[in-house]
């Protein structure tokens, strides 16, 4: 019985460690919103550069 209780305690400790590691990893991720804004800005600039310029009528 003692070994089962000890195994359960070790399992709980492992679960707590995994949860803490997940929390820390989630906080360390770069901010997605900024990456999206920069990406779409680059797409917009690229489209403007790739589109032909309208001819000015004399």
C-alpha cells in the first residue's frame, strides 16, 4: 500500500511539473498579433510594388 501511495505522489509531482513547464512555455511564445500585422504589412507593400503604375494622361 505504501508503494502505491508513493507512486501516486510521484505521479502528481510529475503532473505539476508538466503543468508548470507548459505555463512557462506559453508565456515565452512571441506575440502573434505583432507577427500578423508585420506580415500583412509586408504583403501590402509587396502588392503595391508589384502592381503596374497607372499612366498619366497628358
